């Protein structure tokens, strides 16, 4: 066996190479991170002036400070927050984080208020919430400002495909910075910040549905991962539901339409007529669940999830036109959360 080739031990490599225990060529970005398509970040002792380190649990530098007081309360974190952290890791790994605010931001803010805000709903009163109330809140909450700029950049990446890469990078950077402050504030919601938290949750849900899948995400496992990501993000919003009354009086009332209050049944109540054949397909799924060699508890949970899906179809049937995009989250918000990962593992294995 030939002797191992020796090499100079790297002590100033990037954090990603150190974590993977591979040799870093110390270029900025290094070749390993470039090949993997992830952010190349150096620690404080060897940091490039053009790349900043953003610790997961540290305060990001921002000109917006009003979210800080609520983050000082020592309220225990809840499981929902882990889901947002997972999304943060997924997004942060696709874009190098250069700076928190850039010269492009005024363009993004201008586009959001004039155009993006008008595409979120066809109802004038809801458009006004996104055009006026949400940007007004964003001046006081940096995470929300990052959120709406992220949506604006995502929208522009669709409208201007010739600049797709630049806008998608901006969108991911802004959402990453927004998530890192949001995750820290979320465990201690208050009557003052709950509307901003809810607005940012809405931004994340729109982003998750609107963000195109990467070109390599084409097989069943990747499609399922993307769907489960939507479920995770949707469930994470439930932590602020106790503050629903406060949010109704903070300029967001048009977002809470009556059709969103439809009770979700644990059993299928009636025939679905949302589109031809839907009830037959639901019956087939029900029969499939019963025929599988599952534990009785798993079968009950499967049937409850199916009933929740049926209830969401009923909500679409009975809702006034035009339908609101928020109704797409009925099913993710109502199914049994304890079986997400078990379901994912069973299908992927």
C-alpha cells in the first residue's frame, strides 16, 4: 500500500470544511463549498471582509430593534420552532450571505408595495393589509422587513427571468436573516408583536409554496420532502393562535375571513363535489389505509387525516369567490402532527 500523501494542515479553513473534517483550500469561497453550493463562512479569526458570520443564536446587526424586548423573556421554546430552524438551514445552505441590508432593498420595497402586495389576494381589503399595514409593521420589526423583501425578490425572479439568479439569492438571504431573528422572538409572543409574528408566518407559508424547486428535486422523495416542509411551516404558526383576538384589532382583521372558521371534522361527513371523482378517490384512500398492515392507532390517524382533507375540500366548496390562497393551508394545519416524521420515514424507506 503506498504511503498516504501528506499535506499541510489547514487551521484557517472555513467553518463548513472544519465541520466536515475535510481540507479547505482557504479561498473565498473555497472550492469545497462552491462544489456543494453552500454558504462559505469563516470564523471571526479568519473572516473575509465580504463574508460575515451569522451565529444561529446571536443577535444579527440591524437598524430595527423593537423585537428585542420580547426576546429577553425566558419562555421555554416549543417544538414548532424547530421546524422554522430546519427551513432556515435549508435556505441558508443555498446562498452565500454577504450583508444584511443592501442597495437593492429600496427596489424590493418599492416593488412589494406597488405590485407583490396586490398579487397575494384579489380582494381589495386584503390587498390593503399587505400594501399598507404589513409594511407599516415592518418598519418596527426587522424580521418582517426581511420577510416582505424576500417575497418581493421571489416575485421579481419570476417576472424577470433574465435576473433570476440574482433575485433568488436576495430572496434567500433576506428570508435567512428574517428567520434567525424570528426564531428567537417566537417563543415569547406578546400582544404587541403577535401581529408581526403572524405576518411573518404568512410570508413563510407563501414563500414555501411559491419558491420553485431546485432542478435536482425531481424524484418522489424530493417532492415528498418539499410537501412535508410546507406541513412543518404551517404547524409552526399555531404557537401564536392564542393571540388571535389581539391580531384582529391590529390592522389584520380582513385576513381572518369567516370561511377560515370552518370546523374540521375527524370523520368524513358528506359527499365531496369540489371536482369530479374526488369522493371516489377519497374512498379509495380510505380503503387503502384499512387494507395496509398498520397498527390500529396508525389507521385511526390515517383516517383522521383523510377526514381533515375532506373537510378542507368542503371549505373550498362553500367559500365565497374569489378563493383565498390561505385556504390551501387548511389541511396542513388540521392533520395529526405527531405522525409527520413517521409517515415520511415509512414512505421514503
